[in-house]
C-alpha cells in the first residue's frame, strides 16, 4: 500500500521512530485499554488514561508532519495501529483514528491557521463533521455561522473541530459549501450519543456559533481557493 502524501511545509525530516515501533507501542497499550473499556463505554468517551497513554506513545501524531514533531505514518501503519488499539478498546481506537485521519486536512489551511493549530504541540486533536449543516447569515463585517452537527466522534477530547458550513452567495445565488476550523469556545457539545457498543466514541452532537470576518474566513477556511469573495 502506498504511503500517504504530505505537502511539504519544510524540508523532509528523518523519521525519529520506525513504523514498526509505532505498531509495537499500540500493541503494548492493549491491556490498559481493555481494563478501561467498560468505563469508556459507561462514560461515553475515552477514559482519560487512554488518551494520556496514546499521547505518551506518540500515537496521536501519526499524521502530524515530521517538521512539527510528528511521524507522517503510512496509511498501512495507521490501519495497523488502529487494529492493534481495537484489540483493547474499539471506541478508543475509533477516536484515535478520527484524530489522526482528520489532521491532514489542516495542511490545506493558511500558514497562520496551521501555526495556531499546532500551538499546543504535535498531538493536538481535531474532530470533524464534513457534511454541511446549519446556516450562515451576514452581519456587519462578517458572517455568523450557526447550526448543529451530528456524530462528531471524539469532540470532547478535541482541541479543534473542522466543520462543514454553508457559505452565502453575495450575488443572491445558492450557497456553496465550505469547511472551517472552529475553536472550542464557539462549540457546545450535547450529550446525545447512546449507541450500544460504541458509546465510548463520544460521537455527540456539536452546536456551533462562530462569527467570522472576511479575514477570519481567509485564515480558517480549508483550501486557498475558497471563495472568500462570496462572504461579503
């Protein structure tokens, strides 16, 4: 299986840890995850000890660029790490897969947004709901986005959320879709997830209410080709 491609933010940095070692670390966490599996299910989110162990083992930075302290692990390694973690706790494995799987999307953010995103280090977690939800209303110097996204796996353990939102058309045409990086202060998590066997994924509803100026949108929207001119 081919390796995942990472746009270059800086010259390539040699891997500090082999991909085989990452899989070995994941297998080493199985007893801990298994011991916490029932508590994860009851609590409807990954046990704090599980997330701490994933961070300590470098397993939440599989897709972080090496230039920022990550591993740039191949898709095969990501899958094998997830399979290993799932032997102990499928819900925790699912959450780790979401965090690692979503992070490459941030490579399409502006330089300023990536700096802000990685301010807390290479293990920073981001959840995502890609489908478009809610509405967008022009107000003053920007746009107020509001709505509710469903099944945002890992949202309570995430520092950021990448959410699909509608983008109003200044010309009066139908809205287009956009994906924006939303900080936690603009999010409210709703305890709506009770799916048997997967409660621990914490896939709850997330209400969002960010106000973005034209400059905010240009900084936090995914893709430099995003139609900023449609905002105002």
